[in-house]
C-alpha cells in the first residue's frame, strides 16, 4: 500500500520528533553558548544606571526648587527633601492605619 505524505502514519510522529529536536538544539545553544545576547548584538543601554540615578536626583531638585519658588511667593516656608520624605512616611503610615481599620471593620462608610 502506498501512502501520501499526509497519510503516512509515521509522518506526524517524525515531524514532531524533528520539531522537538530543532527546539532542543536552539535551547542548548542558548544555554551553553558563551556570552549573552546583548554581547552578541553589541548592545549597550543608552544610559547607564548611574546616569539614570543622577538624572532622577536632578529632577527631584528641580521640582523642589520650583515648589519652593511658589512657596516663597506666597510667603510660606521652603521645603527640603527631608521634609518631603517625612511627609511621605507620615502619609504612608496613615494609609496603612486606615487600611488596618477598614480590614477590622472599625471605619464607618464615607457616606455616613
């Protein structure tokens, strides 16, 4: 009996084995080939982590300076980074306390 390629009972098994073999070869190459994909592509990030941290610090300084300009114009005292950090910690503490009260069921609903 003669089978066409799609009718051969072993064709599907052979195709599956070939597919698993090709995928296995690629996985082994990826695992054991020296270096990383970034090195193979000669890829380097546009900015280093140090540059990112420096730019982030500059952004914070600029935002604080702009806020302090407005505070000076309205006669309020200036803020520094420590003041902002203290406010953030106080706000987070308050949120955690409110969440704990809510989970215990102590807090009334907002409409009451």
